[in-house]
C-alpha cells in the first residue's frame, strides 16, 4: 500500500530513545486496547491503593523524572485499580497529519488534526478521546464530557456529520503494573492534579507541561500513609481526593 510505503520511510522521533514506527498504524491493521485486563482497569474507578489516584486526574511528570518515555509529560489517567493503571500522554503531538493514517476517512484532509503519541506501550494500537455532549457508543467517561472510545468509527461519524465535537487520536498508551504507579508517586516522580477538558484538548500542547508543573509546584502535595493514602497540605497548597 502506498500509505504503508510512505509511513515506513518516516518515523516519529520523540527523543533519541523513543521511536514509534508508524507503519504499524495502517488503518486496517490498527488494534484498539481490548484485552480483559484493560477493560477491567477502565471500568473500575476505585482502588485499594491511593485514593488520590483515580480516573480523571493528570499525572504531571516531576522535573527530576528523566525517563525519556515520560520526561516533561502530562498523562491523563484513564483507569486505576488493583490490576494496574492506564493513561494517555496528552502533550506529545507528532508531525503526522491524521489523514495520512486514515486516508479513507473523507473530510480528515481538510482538518488539521495530528496524531499524538499516547505512550510507549501498544504502539500499534490507537485510542481516541472525544469531547462530546452525548456519550459515543462503546465509550467510557473519563471526566465531564470527555470519553475514551473503543471504536474508531467515531472518527468517521464526527467528520461526516461535521459536529462540533473535539477529538484526539493517540498511538500507544502508558501502562503500570499493580502498585507500580503508587510507588512512582511516593518516590516523587509525579505530581497529581485534577484533569480538565480544556487542557486535554489544548491548542498549545507543547506548553502544557510547563504550565502545569508550575501550578503543581505551587501546590506541592505528598502522600501521607498515616491518613489512609490521602493527600495532606503541602508547601503552598493542597490536594484531596473528592471521593
């Protein structure tokens, strides 16, 4: 296929250590996250671990986090429970137009949507976040009017109907084994703040980390194991889980 030939010549290079081959993303070869563990993580909002960690929060990479997969990233958590955690990096757009991945979706060519890197796991899988007043079919609500979709047909429907719905398409996702994210938070790798649709769909994703790291630094938080894993008042602010 011409698309595969074109894309194979072009790799998305995020850092010297993070390379995602886009030839895996041919429209007819795309897989959505669909194994049972993923479904259980997405379906369960509660967890026996930190109650500050839950679906619908941002993980803002701490300045000292040097892992090239996550350095200076903002991750929206899609699901979290005792089977692990899943999230999407929302501030790593590529320079690949979405219509090049899905040339058969008429109407994408006139849009300026770019493909985003969602994380280092499952880079042959696409995940769609949609901002809509009505829940798309086969979707999970993340926050307010933001949904994660398991059906790429939603792209075609939005484009075809010329709706005002916003969407972002991500290659790959971030995944953590049970307890792994808890440990990283306690180690100080991540700041936790509530996610919001405006920042998920920001027009300036490259500036998002700097904006949120300044906010989260001003509202520094820490885990207090004495108080059942809730967040206690930090240097100049506080975070408490609303559940």
